[in-house]
């Protein structure tokens, strides 16, 4: 138990710099892929009648 608390405390103290531009870029690419897939799904299924 004490070992787990020591590891947790060490993990909290270790601070890594995050590149926010990279984070925003990854988010934008992911959003573009998901929106593209959604529009493709709507285009493919748009001409079908509902049963």
C-alpha cells in the first residue's frame, strides 16, 4: 500500500510539457475523419427508403 502511494506521489510530481498545437492538430484530424465518415454514411444511405 505504501509503495503504491509512493508511486502515485512520484507520478503527480513528474510534470511533462504538452505540445498544445499537436493536441489540437490530432483533434482536428480526428474530427475531420469522423465528419467525413458521417457524410459518407449519409450519402450512401440517403437514397434508400425506410422499411
